[in-house]
C-alpha cells in the first residue's frame, strides 16, 4: 500500500446527486492533490493543498468543491455533475509542494455519472 | 508550452525483450523527469526519475535515457517480464512551474 487511502473505490451517481470523495494519507505529508484521469488523456491536476491551504485551482468547474480540514484528509464534494465528469479521480500526497517531489497516489475512485 | 508528448500509445513485447517508451517536451525550464507505473485498479507509482545533469540513469532493469539537446527522454525496460505489464506515464516539471506535466501514457503488454 502507498499510505494514501481513497473511498469509495467506485461511485455511480445521477446528475442531480451530491456525493463526496474522501482521501486520507498516513505519511505525514504536507501537500495533497486531486487529479482527474480520463482514458487516453494526461493526468489532469485539479487542486493542490499545501499545509491545508489551497494553492492551486486549475480552472475546475464549481461543481467540484475541495475541502482540506487538516494535512491528512482531503475531500472532493461533487454536485450536479455531467456525464463527461465520469473518470478516475486520484488523490496524491507529497512531503512538500515542489517540482521534484515524489507523489504517492491512492488507488482512486472510479466515478460514473449517469 | 507545457505539453509532454509520449509514444507509443500501446506496446506489445515478448517476454525477455526490450520495451522502449519515448517522451518529448518543449519547455526548456523543465529539470525533473520522472516515470510513473500504473497497474490496473491502482494509482500511479514513481518508478524512476532523472535530472538533466546526467544522460542516463539505471535502476535494475529500468533505464532512463535523456537527450537534453533534443528535449527527449525515454524509458527502457530490459528483459521485459509479464509482471511489467502496466501503463507507463512520463512527466516533467521545473522552472517556475512546480507542477508535474504528464504524458498520455503507454499501455505495455508483455506476452509470456
């Protein structure tokens, strides 16, 4: 295991539902990330948190709302999603936020929006 | 530009063969080039990384070759094994942009 745990592993939701993805890291890292992985596309960085403060929002639609209550936990709140939002959502952490930092990924949440 | 171009999209190799995956980048400020390996149902995991002060880095059967003038780097897997079957992502970062820019990935299948 990588030390980064994501729940749920799979999620099916309707376009009008509200759900949340959870990520927890047991590595004592200070930076946490949300990535979106779609088939045949590069991993897309969505949000970055450093010491619980959001430092990056890569033009992500407001229907995705991140929350970082502490350095070990990260949430992604979802509401009124679109079918094109169906993807694997990956959480990652690193010791610090830096260009040469090793990222530790969770196994992801496979999201299907109907 | 931030794009990292990766090829091929998929690769089939026989057991014992050499797997080669190539990546090219545009941003000359990039100074960190990792490769991540992803098995089905798992998140990516760092496999090996290189900085541009060396032209090659080897870890076991995995080697990164780096060509700074051509702005290209590649992953070589020697004596490929069925257990190496996975998706491989190259990435790059550096300069004012600390974020990793990933390639689209290469699905490697090693046949027994």
